[in-house]
């Protein structure tokens, strides 16, 4: 019962601290909004948009070639490749040089000539591929004509049933946008900030002169320790849940279909953070020194762990940060439905929790006070 009373006291004490309550909730929400909007373009660098392609042509081929090309360009218009005949004094080559069109095609009985714009290499490659397909098809038809001319129309008619452009995504797997990424990163970072709460867990009682009162109360030292630790864990987890739900429903951040697994990763990160902060507070002589050390570690871990910017490749350095473990695991759970990806982060968090909590427990028992 004493543990419950200490637990409830910790909850009330934390929620009455308006500055802490505001920091743990407002800070990540503001950063998600600012970074998510400011760096949105940085998360769309792999997206290439190709507008409609415009090609001039001059058709001086025989009747069969002319008819085949007319059917061919009609099909291509459905794919956004538009052919316009160069009439009168229009100089197709000059139009290409001036970048007025993406390409110019001359069709004659001797062959097909293609002139591409050097400024639009992607469009030029597309046109070249399409014309190669047309020439190959026509050559097949001419080869068939030498054997059985009645089959030529059948070969050429097959153009209407073959799609000239097949769209295939090279990045079929989903990837987070700016708002999605920073929702994950800022939430993971604020979970690590729980370490600051861990440094002051016992020191705040000493500073407020309430530590001695707790010691002379019916509660045992172990009750005080467990009650305050459990209270801090629950409070910080509530903060995290609020940030997650706010970003999900207000900012429309994608938290995937496995929110329970995501919250489990964040919960173990909170365990690790509070235990780490508590352990550091017992290894240092003053509360100020503990907070300074933990704050420096949080900032370094946030910087190299991808809290402020997305790290595509930086060797093994990001792996030194607990934030990197959490961000990577959560991202894979959300976008790859890989629940096993959460295991490394959970395991590492629990491992550090056990080590630092043992340090705190041993130090707590040796002290006369809190």
C-alpha cells in the first residue's frame, strides 16, 4: 500500500509541474510541426515527375510505313507522348535545339532518324525506346511480308494490344514523409529526455527537504524507491502516448497498423532512460552534475541518432545512439510490417535498464538517505 501511495504522490507531483508537463508535450509537438513542414522537400528527392512528351515528325515513308506510324502514334498519345507533324517551313532540328520539343523524327523509306534534346535526356531516352520498338515491329512485318504478305496486317495490328509503356515502381515499399519521420524521431527523443526526470527522481526530494520526512514515514526505503520509479515510468509513458496520438490525429502522421508494438518499443526506451538517469545521479556527487552529464549525452545521442535530420548512411556511428535503435525499429514495424525489427531495440533498452538499475539499487541501499 505504501508503494501505491508513493506512486500516486509522484503522479500528482509531476502533473502539477506545469513547466515539465508543457516541455514533455509541447516541445516534441512543436518540433514535429516545424521540422515536418520545413524539411518536407528533403524527403521527396527520389520522386521524378515527367510531363507529357512532345515530338515533331515528318513522315515521308511509303503507304504501309505511313499507316503503321499513324497507328503507332495514336497508341502512344494514350501514354502521354504526343506527335505533331512538321508542316510548311517548320525546321524540326531547330525546334529541338531551341528546346521547343523533346524530339524530332524523320521517317522515310530508307529508315527512321531521331533527333533528341540534350537538355531532356530522360524524355529523349523514352522517345528513343519507343521508336526502337516501332522500327523493330515494322522490320518484323517486312520480314513476314517476304514469306506471306497476307500476314502483314496481322503483325502490324498487334501494336494495338501491346502497351508501349509499363509503369513499375522501383520503390514499391512505403517510406516515411517528413511529418511521419519527425513524429517518430521527436517521440523517440522525448522518451530519452525521461533520463532527466530520472536524475532528479531522488534529488528533488532532497532539494525540497521532503526526503527525511519520507524516511521517517511508515514506508520502507524500498517502497519509496519502487513507488517513485513506477510513478516516473507511468507519467513519462503518458506523455509519449499523448504525443503519439496528437501527431497521429492532428498531423496525420503514419504510425502504422501495429501501434501496440510501436508503444512497446517506446515504453522500453522510457525504462532505459529513467534507469540511466537514476544510475548517473548516484554516480555523481551533485544533482547539477548529473543533469549536465545526462543532457550532453541526450543531445549527442539525438544528433547522431537522427532526431534532427534523417541519416541515410553514416557508418556505425548512429548505432551508438539509443534513438537510432528506436527510430530504425519503429520505422520497419510501420512501413515493412516487420514486427521482429522491434526486438533489437527492445532487447538493448532492457539490457541497459538492468545494468543501470542495478547500479542505482546498490547505491541506494548503501546510502543513509535517499
